[in-house]
């Protein structure tokens, strides 16, 4: 019968040999200190580490998962930038390809190519005489003048505007192509683009009235009637504004302009551009000449820059995902090294010092990081090549990048290796201090407990510093209406305080786990043995639970803060809509005189209009400043837009009371309940403040009083403004209402009443942009949650391996496979619960502070339903991350309770 081998006997050194040679029966006894080989130990340590990586690749994969995700998202951002740049450049059309040289005035600020100038330069440098001189230069095949101007349109109660651009209409330098009618020739003729034709209901043969300034000071207006001869399509990338086109000479005559903003030049192929540029400078002094290629490159770079602004914002949040990956990797390395305590102790026994063992572990971590970085980078590159093809299959139009951005790829791989080194340093130092005697013990848990007193003291110090900075930021918050506040300082304090607060959470996390579990796990304890065991499992390893929960908390904090700030800014946006355009139509006289007293009644007679309201305004004196008082009833503003009070209430306004806007409330230092004294026609008016607004007042008014108060003050009885809404929503209802307003204003007795504001389309677009940006930010911050989920899955997998004997004992005691599965899943869900509670508790106060700093007029709004959904989603995804480890734990046989765990 063979002699049974002791565990790990193959790893122990040969006791029959000494460094000097074989030991005979009469040789002296071996020393009790560990044997220290002079050189072979180094190869032994590195070989042992390599063998461990090959023998148990699952552990290496566990440590590499979060780093691989970090490399994937970082290089994925690089590939997104490459795809965006390639797509923008492929779609971009600016200065025509035939343009060889672009001539501008020397002091022009907008010298980026044709169509991109504002005419701020010296027009005399590019007048008709100089353009003719340029055309006469030998080697120049064609030269056209460009103008970028615009004009208001008359003939309608609604304010309209038409951009005006000079273009030859045909030839290689033309930027437009005719689609209907003829291109204009002669005076007072225009072609318009499809956008103008659609918005202003134009077609060949239609007429337009341009309102041009007149008089020496430009304070007069003359009407210029022009005929539309055709519809054109611009080849430029941006063609979204209503625009009219004509040849350069015709447009200068129409506008009364003295010159051109730029001249595009096409040269003979045999001419040298450098020589022609010098000849142009001599023929047209005071000009700047640039190559067409240079201008097109600059235009393309600008277009790419504008399109990539959002990606720059995304890159900022990628730092958060990378930081989360480092935290998860650190925790995973710590657990893995703790599982290898016997192997590390044996290396210490054969002579490896703590310092050299730590160095070997760092090298191992660097190798894992480099491999993870390479795999993550290759995966991101493959996805980047696949996305344009998939986009084309679904009707999209994305351009594939030219190739692999090698520099960025190498930097990503090296950066991931550096992150791995940063993550492995602390666990390697702890693991290298293992005693040689631990070669005879079982593996450690790798939890690390709650940390020492030094860690707790440092955490409390960080928390105190974060609190002091937050209090200082709160103390410096501006009052509503304080227009001189600089938010940079406040945001700096906010970021510094938030960083210190999160560091305090990392340091104090292990000490917070058990108290939080005591409060949060009461329902789990009531659902049976699986729930109680899950609470005990998480609470029994507070260091490990904190390491994973802190990463979940980081995602919850950032996403919750973003949603809260978005909700508050949306509320403020609704307030701004109520102020900027409380009604669909606002009518007033052009010279500030009162309107016809019967105008409101006539408008009410039209079924296309609703909520017709007339109100008066009066000028009052506040100290040495003049302000506007109105008797507009704020409760009559259109429903669906929010007008809120900063202090007091906007309900029924009693006689002798006033509502004050934010700026004047700040200037006077008043709030609801205070008294103010104003002057009207040199007579004092004493009023009580009923409410103050968080921002401006509707229609530019600063004070709002009841109609009786304004009458007693002696104000005129005729209305200063009449406002109305369309009876039906949508473009058709708005168009019918507009025609009713125009018909009512047609009579000469109405004076020059006109529509100042129409609808809230612009504000709705801004709201959509705000929501789009916030959604993008939330999706990017979801990468942090992805890293956290990977960390939960990795931790759960390693924990299942570590606790195999525990699960076997539970099975032997009668716990079923379903109960074990529920227990492990509940443990993973608890990571989400802990992280969600910690993250939201940290994020909501900082969101309130951020809203006050960024927009003091915005009311703080807590999106309870959205935050609850975020919390529930975190719990569900962390529970889902534990499904596979839970399945493995449930399959543990009861016999392993008496077998060796490894």
C-alpha cells in the first residue's frame, strides 16, 4: 500500500540537500531560518508567477475584466472620434474645390472661406474696381465676389428674416444649383433656397419686401420689393436657414454695399499660385490671400471641432469610468492574492524577500494589464470598423476611419498597463508581507477587515475638509438677480469638495457597511434562511463589500446628480419659456403708443384665437433707475409653462401688493412681505411685496400690480400690449391664428401694431438639446455602472471559489440548491443596495449645490421617480451579475465540507 502524500508536499524544498551539497547522516542539522538561495530564487519566483497564471487563467481573467472594459471604453471613444471626423469630412462641403485662392481684407475677422464672413473688414479693399483688377491678372481664369448679409422682410405681422448671399449661380465656383425657375439676372431679382420657399411660401414669380436701413444713422427704413425667379439648392453642408441668392454686382446694388466680404479665385492650371498671390496683393492693396486648400482644411477642421464638442464632454466622464476600473481591479487583485497565500508563503520560505515578492506581483499585474489593454483595444477597434457597416445596413451614413490609429492604440495599451500597476501596488505590498509559516495554513479571505485607525482618521479628515468646502460654496451662493456672480470659483469648490467626499467614502466604506446593513437588511432577514445568510455573508467581509459598493456608489452618485440637475434645469427652462413667450402672439405699437382699445375685443371675435388678454404698462422710478410696471395677471399665462415664485405666492394679487422680478428684488434687498416705495409721475407709490420671481418678468416688465392699483396711480386706460394664443395646437392651428391676427391688424385705425413673439419653438428646441445632452451624459456614466457590474461578477465568482467548503457545509446541513442560489444572488443585490444608498446620499446634496451655482434662478427639483428607477436598476443589474456565480455555488456538493477547499 502506498504512503499517502501530504498536501502540497510536491512544493516543499528537498530536505536532503543544502546549498553546499547533499547532507549525509552525520552532517550537522539544518538551520531553522528559511533557506536563502543566492540567485536561483529569482527565476523560481517569476516562474512560479507565470505558472500560476497558466494554471489558473480564470483568476487572471477576473483581475483583467475591469481593466479590459476600461481599455475598451477609452479606445472606443477614440474610434468614435475617428468615425465622427471621417463622417463630417466626407459630408462637408464649403469652399468649392475649384477655388484656388481666397482673397479677404487684411483686417477681416472671418477669413475662413467664402460664405463665412460677417463683413466686419474693410469693404473698400474688395470693391468692384479691385475685383476687376484681380480678374485682369494673367493666369486667373475666374474671380467672383462673395457677400454674406441679410435683411428683415416686410409685408407680414410676423417678423421674418432672409439671409442674402452672392453667388454666380453657374460655373465651377458656384455654390448653388438651380432646381426650379431661372437664376436671377438684373436688378431686384433673387433666387431662394428650399428652406426659404417652404417657410415663407415662395415660388418662382413670388414677391418679397426687404426692409433696408435708410438715413445717415441708419435709423430709418425703406422697402425694397424683389421678385423670386427660382429655387436653388446649396452645395454647402449647412443650408438650414432661409437664404436668397443673386450675382455679386446685383446683390451689391440691391443692398447698397460698397464691396465684398471675400473673393474666390480660380486660376489657370499653368499658373503658379504663389506668384498669383503676390500679384493679387499688388493689384488689390490691403488684402490677404490664402490658398483654397488651406481654407477648405480650416473649414473642415472647424466643422469637426464643432461636431466633436460633445465627445470632448464624454472624454471628461471617461476618467470616471477609468477610476472605477482601478478601484475594482484593486479589490480583485487583493482577493486573488489572498487566495494564493500558501504559494506566496512557500516563495518566502525558499528565500524571496518581501520587497522582491512585491516586485514580482507588480510585474504580474503589469502583464495582466497589458494583455487586457491589448484585448480591449482590439475589441474597440473591431467594433469601430463594424459600426459604419451596420449603420449602412440600417439606413445610416457613417464613414469608416482610415485605419488603426496606432499612436492612440499604443498609448491605450500602455495606459492600461499603468492602471494595472497602480491597482496592484497596494494589494502586492500587503500580500508580500505573508509569513513563511502561512504555507501550512489555508488561504486567507482577502477581505482586509474594516481597516486600521489611520485609515479611519484619514477618512474623517477628508470628510471634514469636504464639508468645510461645501459650506464655503453654500455661503458664496449668489442671490437671484445677482448678475455679477462668477460661477468658476463655486464650481472649483464643488469639484474639490466632491472629490474629497468620495475619497472619504472609499476610506470609511468598510466601517459603513455593517451599520447600513443593520438598517437596510431587515426585510431580507424576514424572507428566510437565504436572506439571513446573505446579510451575514456581506457583513462578514466589510472590506470586500465596500470595495465593490463604492464603485456602484460612484455610478449612482453621478447618474443621480445628472438627473437631478436636469430636472431642476428643465423646471427653470419652463420658467424661461413662460417669460420669453408666454403667448403665441404679442401685439404692440412700434412707437410705444397705446393700442386701439377695441383691438382685444376684435381679436376675441376670431375662433382661431384664444386667451386674448390686454394689459397696460407704465414707467416707474426706483431710486435713480427707471423700471416697468404692468397690470398683467400672472395667473392668466398659458397653461403648460411654469411661472413660479422664489418667495411668496403668485396667487390672487391683492390691491396695494406687487410682484417683483429677481434683479430688482436683489437691488432693493426685498422678499415677500417687505415694503417698497416707487415713484410714478413724481408721486410716491407704497406697495407690499406679495412675491418675488426667480428671474425676469414676462414681456420685460419688472413689477406686476392689480389693474386697480395702476388705475389709481393715474396710468392711461388704453392697453399697451395685447397677447393671444392659437385656439388649436400644431402648425396648422398656428397658421390660421396668424392669418386672423394679420386680418385684424389690416385696418389703418390699428396703427403699426405688429407681432413681437410667436410661439415657443426655439425654446422647445433648446429643451430638446438639454435633454439630448443629459441623456448622452447618463449613457456615458453608465460605463461606470458597467465596470461596477463587472466588479460584482468578478468578486462573486472569486467568493464562490473561496467559500466552497462553506457552501458544502450549508448543503450538508440541509440548505437546498435554490436557497444557496438565492443567497448568493441576494448578496450581489446587496452590493447594489449599499452602492445606491451611499451614492444617492452623496449625490443629492451636491446636485442642490451645483444647481445653485450654475443657475441661481433654477428651482431645485428632485426627480423622485427617476431616482427610484435608477436605484431599482442598480439592484437588478448587480443581482443579475451574481446569477452565474450563484449557479456554481448551488451546484456545490455536500461532500466538499469534509474535503480540501482547493
